[in-house]
């Protein structure tokens, strides 16, 4: 977790894309996924990308699956969201 935190901390103030996908780190294709691009902010160990009141994401370093700096559109932070199914 320390490695992910350091990687994410170095991106604060920079434009990034935060992505989540049912296919891991796959961002192309027609499957459930979301990508939000904006400036990465940090507050007390929580990170966020805020575009407006309706388009935002919050995450912690433990949610980070991969920080990929090798994407043509810029750095992509892939996160995992564990949402339990409703019974």
C-alpha cells in the first residue's frame, strides 16, 4: 500500500483519469466501466477528482489497483470498488 500511496501522492495537482471496470484494467469495449478525468486532489489521505457536483470520484490508496503512466491519454489510476450485492 505504501508504494501505491507514493505513486498517487506524486500525481496530486496533475491531470489524471480515475477508472473502474468490471474487466480489471480494461477500458475499451462495451462492459460496465467508468472513467473520470480531472485534476487529482488530496485531503487527509483521501484522494478525489472533481469535475462538477455530479461528476466526481473519491478513493484511498487501498482502492488503487494500478497506476498506469503509459496510456496515450495521460496517467490512469485504476481503482477497485467492492460493492456488496443486495440480497
